[in-house]
C-alpha cells in the first residue's frame, strides 16, 4: 500500500483484524547456535508500530519499526503495549456504547456489558480479534502483527530517496529489539545487503552473544540508560543495570558508534547527582558520540488504561523541558561531547 505525504508524517499503528484461526500470541525468541551466534531462521517477528518519516530515532529521515517484547517494565514507559511479547487488546471505553455486538462475537465468552460498557475478562481473552471486527465504534484494537523480514524491507525501501538525501535509514526499536534477536538479525542483514543505514534502539538488557552478532550489522546504537544505581534501577524498571552497563562497555570496546539516551523522570532519576553520574560514566567511554536527555511526558498513562493495567501517576512540578535544559547544563560541564535535549 502506498502512503500519501500526510500519512508519512504520522505514526501508523499496526492493527490485527483476523479471525481466531492460526493466531499466534507469543513471539518465538531467538535460538542461539552452539557457537553462540544467532540462527538465520528468524524470518518473522511481531511489530506493534511502524513510524515513517521519523526524525528523532537516529540521523536523517528514518523508518522506525517497533518490536514487541521488553525485559524491563519501567514505571514511566510511554509504550506499555511493547512490554509483553504477546498480542494484546486495547480498549477505548469512551468510544463504547454498550451495544453488545462484541459480546456475541467473542468465541470464548470473555466480554460482558456492565454499566453500559462492554468489559473484557483479560484473564481469559486470547486476543483473537473477533471483537475488533465486530465493533462498529472502533473501540477495540489488537496491538501487534506478525511481519516477515522481507515484508518489512519492502516497507522500509519506500523511502529510500529520503534516506539517501538525509543520511537516514531504518531504526529497530521497541520494546527491546533483542527480545526478538533472530528477527532483528534477519531484518538488519537484509537492510545492509541493500545498503540501508541501520540503527538499533536498545535498553542493553540482552545476552552479549546476541548483542554482539546484531552489532556486526548495526551502524549506530541508541543506547538507553535509565539510572546509574543498580538497586534504584531495579526498583524503577524491574531489573538491575549491571548487564546493561557491562554491555555498554563491551560495545564501546568494540568501537561501536553510540548515542546515549536518558529519560528524565521527575523525582526518580533527574536529581543533579543522578545526571552527574551519567556524565561521569560517559567520560570513561570512547565511542559515545552524543548524549540525548529526553524530557518526561505522560504518553503511556492512557495506554495503560486501554490495556487494562494500573498506572502510577508521576508528579511534574517543573516544566519537563526546563528540567531537561538544566540537566543538560550539568552534564555538559562533565563531558566534552554534544549533549542534546530531546531526540
């Protein structure tokens, strides 16, 4: 399908509107060879979004593919639909009129109308998509769709002219692309064969053998650092940062091009001491070309509601952009590389 110019500037969510037959809920995670590499059988994976004409996911104009599945569960995650590697139901309660059409369509009886709203028992919902087809109000959506590597390449190649003129290319993001390491490897292989610049946005919480093999095909890593303290990192994301920082050092030793991305979350990792520790860490790395401080936003809170998951409201007493500017000034006094707000 061809896109209009206006569509190229917008994010296109991937909707799945198929019947229950053949629906797969779980992603096949990578399988390592005895030598520690990645097999070449990962020709398909699950995406939850594709963003064309992306301007903040690496250099130039890019196509960003968002892979489902993540080993972290950050309290502030702005893409909570990325965390689970399974297909998921998103529900817009404000669109529902309680007509009950979805109740009749559900093959396992997971939906019932209560107080004028069609509510889903998510403990038994299989995300088959039958209710999505039946809903005339577009109140339901299945997040996630299986794509082949070749199909994704075809999508990416639609904007080759823009990549050539701007120095752009493809960015694999998520979620965490390394959760689907086979698929990521296959996509990157095809892109390199077609001379497309490749970037991987990673949280770094992955097996080194997978990260190392993907690195062979990656021109730039956008490396996300959430907090420098291991215990605090575990409290905020559900995992320690020890593997993350070790993989960062390993990539640096391999000479991989690196941009550090640090989300500034009010009251959680934005204290002067926190951002100063980030700067100190980077002074010991030789391959980091830039640091990007990302202002906080609340994009994930409504998504959590639509996924039927609880959200933790975070306070924002200070303007996020002003806070990021102040943090950037602290880091600039420590490092001798560019420090950007955003991107």
